[in-house]
C-alpha cells in the first residue's frame, strides 16, 4: 500500500500540471452565426452613416460660408479725392510738383500769373489813395461852407454835404476793390488743402488755367477706407464696431479695421419717377431673385509703414467675429 501511494500522487500531480496547457491550447468558443452576420452588415452601414454625416456637415459649412457668413470679395479701397481748380484765370507760371508726389498741407501746387495780379493790387492801392484825397477835399469844402453861415445858400451847403457822402461811398468801393485784388493775388498761388498725393496732373508751365476748371486731383492721404458690398442676406451678422479683416488682392498679409457704417439706401432699378411724380413700376418680375448688394463702410486701423493703398484697389472683406443675431445698428 505504501509503495502505490507515491505513484498515485505523481499521476495526480502530472494530470494537474497538464491541465492549464491543455486549457490554453483549447480553441476559444465562437460567437453565434447571427451575431457575426449582424456585425458584418453593421460595419459598412456605420461607415456610410459617418461619411454621410461628414458630407452633410461639410455641405452645411459651405452653405453657411457662402450664403450667411459676412464676407465678400467685392470690396474696394476708397479715399477722399479733391479736384484742384484755380479761383483765378491766367497763364501758369510755376508747377513745382509732379504726378503721384506726396505733398503737405499748405504746399504750393502751381502758380497762376502772379505778376498780373500784383499789378492789379498796386492799381487798387492807387485808387484807394485817390479816393482818400477826394474825401478829404470834400470834407474841407463842407467845413468851409458850414463856417460861412448865411453867406451861402442852403442849396450849396447840401451839395457839398452830398459830395462828402459820395466820396465816402467811393472810398468804400475802393476798399472792396483793394481787398479783392489782395485776395486774387493770394489765390494766384494754389496750395494743397491737406496732406495728399497728387494724381492726374496734366498741367505744365505756360498752360492757361481757367477759373473753376480742375487742373489736377489730390487723394487725401489720411482718408483711406474700405467699402465692402455685402449681400443683403449677410447683413444680420454685421454690426457697427465689429472687427474686420481686409485682404487686398495680391497682398501677402491682411489689414485690420472695424465696421463704421452701413448705407441707408440703394437705388431701385425697377422703379422710376414719372413726369407727374408718380412711381413707375416695372410690370415684369424676375423669378430668379438675386440678393442685393449693400455697401458697408470699414474704417481701417493705422497702416504699416510699408503698405501703400491705392484708391479703387480690389479687396476681400471679412467680418472676423460676426454676431448671429440682431441688426447692423450697433
């Protein structure tokens, strides 16, 4: 009995030792066939749903970007342009500026026949002196006649008094002529009204300049702004004070600014006013309705030193932090 007991223990230990290996080598239980088929069918369905959802999201983003997002490629750089015309006529004697030159306020642009207007001023001064002498003479005669008392008639005294009044009126007229001559001489030198850039200069020394006819144009250097033409469907997201990104065509970096104002009205091409002031409405109607474009004015932030804008330049305007509700009153 004692000899068989160790043998049984060894067999039991061997059997116990082989059990984990056998369990590891045994194949894992398979899922039911219907579960495997359902999983196989669910994979393409999930992929299709994911692709469809991504396509819908992308389509919505594109629709929102092109239909509602406040941006436009139809923008222009604007500036205040002053037409420079002389107030006096004459030969141009000096043109110290050239086309596209930057000028300062008060700088002379050109001069018109200042010698002739200087002579006119001297003539007015001479006429003024002559009228002063005539007035002094009339006053002396009036004083002398007044001192004679009844030795002269009342009619003579009234005549001398009338001469004094006429001389006073003539002196006042001479003063006006003198002031006009001074003004003409002053305006014979045409000066820049503000810091600006000379453009469209077609004036040369010796040309004849006529009063009231523009001889050149000045672009105000401090008046540049941007006007973006937004579709009316995008105005709900535009507010006064909103930050704006402005990208000139061909520029490597955008400029910044803020919405300054929105125009209050645009022309209606389908409506006119008849001779009796009644509205004339177009009887036809276009079934394809296009959104009207409304100008929005953008105030630019201070420009970098290496940026030079050109009035009329094409820009892309984008409101960078639009609000989804409300109007554009700010």
